[in-house]
C-alpha cells in the first residue's frame, strides 16, 4: 500500500503518518462560488485540509487529476456530454460522492435554461463554438449518477460542507433532515414576509441555512431546492389567501427547481 | 528553441476552465489562442421573460467572486429604467459591498493564484510552512474582504440585502466602527504586498492595447459613475451607448465572446491596471504613494504589472472603506431603506467596475417589468483578445531570446494569471 504521508499532494500540512482519505474537487457548470465558499473561511481551511489528502483541486493548484481517490466533491450542473462522461467516471472511481451547491444538486440557476433549451442556445450564440463541447439540456448530478452526500444551498455554507465532508470521510449513515425552512424562520422569531406582500418560498424549501435570507428581510428564493416534505398545493392556497399571485409563486419556484419533476406533473402523466 | 507547440490544458489557479495554445515555427510565433471551454449557461436567455425582481438574483450567479458587482450592475440598469433616485447612504453601502469583493478578489488572486508562480510553488498551501507569516496575513486580508461583504451583503458571496432602491438590512453603528478599525489595521500589510509584488521579476512587455475604465472627475469610481473612458484617446461615453463603442464577436476556439474597440478595431484591457491608468490622480493618499514608490504611473503598458496595480488597489480600498464605515456609523439607517418605485417599460445599461474590470448589463423591460432582452458584457470577455495579443508579443520576444519551452510555458501562464481572468464570468 502506498504511503500517503510522503505527500506529493497539494496539501502538505504536517500530519501523523497514517493514510488520509484522498479527496478530489471538481467544478462543472457553475459560478465557482461554492468552491470559493470552501476557501472563504480562511482560519479553518488549513485545519480541514490537514485531515485529508487533497489530490485534485484545479482552482487552487496545478497538480493533475489522479487515477484513484476516495471522496469526490462535485460542484456545478451537468451541461455537456463530456460532463456526463466525467461524473460517471468519477462515480466508478470514488467510494463516496458529495454534491455541493444548488447547481450540482438541483441543476440550480443553470437549470433555468432546461426549459426550451435548444431555442435558448440560438438566442445567445449565432453558431455554437466548438469550444463549448457537446452541450445538453442542464441536469443535476443526482439525475446522472447516484450521490452519497449533499450540501445544499446557493452558495453552500462552509460549516455545512465541513459537517458533510466529515460524514463522507467517516461513512456516516445518519438520516438527513427533510423539514422545510419555514419552521426554522419561525424559531428565529421573524415576522412573516407574506405580511409585507413578499412571495417567500420558505414553506416548501429544504431547511438547513438557518433561514438566512428572511432574517435579513429578503424572501427565500428556494436555493436549497424543494423539500421532500413540501406540500405544494397547501402552499399555493396560502399564497392565494394573502392575495398574492400563485402563478408568480410557481414561476419563482422554477428558479432553482426547473428540472424537478414535482413542478411538471403533467409531463409525468404523459410519459406514464 | 525555434519550433514548438504549447498546449496548457485547463490552466490552473484561475477561476474557470480554459486552455492556452501557442505555436512557434521557425523561431516565429505563428498562433496564440485562448481556448475558453467553460460550460455555457445562457444567462441572457435565462432572464428573458422573467420579472425585473428576479434579474439581479439570477445575474449574481454569473460568478461567485464577482457576484456583488453583477448584482449592483443589474440594479443600476433597472433603476435607470424606473428612474429611482438613490440616497447617498445606499450609494455608500454599494461602494462598500463592491470594495469588499475587491479585497476578496485581489487577496485571492494575488496570493492563491499569482504568488505561487513567483515563489516557485504549485499552490499557496506549501507557503503555510515556508512563510507562515505571509500565509497568515494574506488569508487575513482575504478574510476581511469576506467579512465586509458579509456585514454589508448578508454573506460573503451572492449578496442578499442589496435590492432595487436600497438595502433590506444594515449592521449596527458599533459594527461599522469595529470594521473601520480592522480595515485600517491591514494597511501596513497591504503596503508590504505592493512591495512584494513589485519585487518579483517579470518579463518586459509593452502592450499595444488600449485601456477602458469607469471615470468620474475627481473620483476613483467603482460604481457611482455611468461614464466609460478609453484611456489611450481620452474618449468618454455614457454606458447606455456601450455597444456603439465596443463590439463583441465570436471565435471558434472560445465559448466566451471576444471584444474590440469599434473605432480602432483593436483589443483593450479592463481591470486594475486600466483603472489606475485612468484615475491614478484620484487614488487615496497612501495608495498613491505606494504606487509611485513601485514606479506604477500612467501610462503603464506592461499587463504583468496588473498584479502590482491590484496590490495598490487593496491599499486604496482599505483606506476608502474605513472612511465609509465611520461615516455610516454616524448616519441614519432609515436612509438606506429601499425606495418606492413605479414599474415602467424602457431600456438601459448598468455599469460598474468589478474587481477584474468593467462589467455592463443591458436590459430591456416591458411595461410590466418583464425582461424582453438582456446582454451581459463581462470583464474577461473584454480582456481575452488583449490577452492573446499580449501573449503573442511576449512570446515573440522570449523566443528571440532563446528561452526553453518550459520557460515559455511558465511565462505564458504567468501572463494569463496576471490578467486575473474570470472564465466563469466570461462564459455566462
């Protein structure tokens, strides 16, 4: 077995001589913000890096992609055939796959383009340059491969990343919470933004951010994705009760959930 | 070396995916291509048909590190259409937000991306052992940028609080005063950073390209102005007329558009060096002294000096932001509450100086405020043609000096990184 502590890796923080989990970080179609969020907690970054053998992180190092590794962290949506092949290859090599951020987990903002994709390409490019690769309608990573761990939100929070990375490294089988954000916001004792006539998506969006946006006076835009516990019809009736537009609520939900089948029940029926 | 083909696939330590391709034949540089392979995301199409309310939130996601700039640029375009007059306090908060991203960006670019080239490392991490003091101070500086963005915008990237006509939240007066102290305390390290980058050996390159930046009499504007200036000819125009003055065009080898100045058909550079060439006189006192000491004076034509220009801008940003924080601690927070506005049809261009250069958003709204057309012109899309032309010029001189292929690769990569390209912005 290879001795990983003689490290040629990008992370050379001193550690005791035992094999550390080999981690790679890959970026697909995204704003790179989630990778930045990892670097944005400078004081703790070296502590985290000290516990892993970081083998590949193109944003911070010129070391090439290795042939074997334990944990793969994927940021970004799948928008090309080349990316489909890459994530499948990563799945075949990695013991655990972590998807970080809205783009990877729900196709996020790039996923908006999945509605009428071909027409959108011609709205921006006269001729699609060869450098763009073989483009496909945007997909989330879990739509292409099985994913073991997820860090939700746009952008991710560093603390959640560290927590989930720990779970992946030590093979946690903890059940993931599925509650919606609305309850967390209530616990923050905030006045409901519906009283100000704002359409907030907290009723149907996965919790985990601590209701950061509503706490700062901004409605939830749903970046964590629709919660498995969400009751969309009930939420729509509440929107109506406040005299607000259900169409606008649905339109707003598309922002981070365009490729989520629960928003397109008719398409599903047609397929069935 | 008279014959070689250089292919750097996936240039490391830049934000996004790009390759650079250089062909040398018979001692001549035949070809230079910046091959941008960042996945296309189609932002201009995504916002079409959506409400003005969603636009800045979506546009923010063009780029994590430039997110504050994309948000403010978009808000400016919408406010120009609706005729929203901002309070002085809102303008100051926006200034702080953008400067927060300057500290984040310049700190990350200089230390995480650029410095390893000159310190003989593949990444910044070994520096934590070889020079712990530098490593720790550099991270502290970047961290202060995150803190500033978080305090003003609600988190370190993708700001939450900046909306049309104002801010939804502000920190307390005491927090502003504490921030001011922290900002001032980093000035000495920022001055050392100017010296550090000024001390690195760089190739002597004199670019033929023009420079473009936001300008305002007596100011060093990052968002307060709507006037753009081509520095070479001192020609100024309103942001609404930007497409009369610059042309974006497609090339087969890049998923990002390229740009040129329409009247001269020549590439131009935007970014820290362009801003300093345009507004050197209006740097803060300490920043101006630091620039003068480093020999950085307009016209500075070596793009590799963009690193020093960014270091000078850190000094400038720290001084400016400390002053802004002290003023904000005194004022009335009600002044920044979002101002009411009336939705109407129209078109306008918002423009700001993002850390990497000028960013413009053109929007056309119908009478319900629904986006009919959008165009986003990013700093790096504007810089790619200039980057290719400067690499060609530098490579021609290096090949004539007989450098090895490895040395040429290294210098080409240094040039790409000096431009601080944001490839995820450039393909949006």
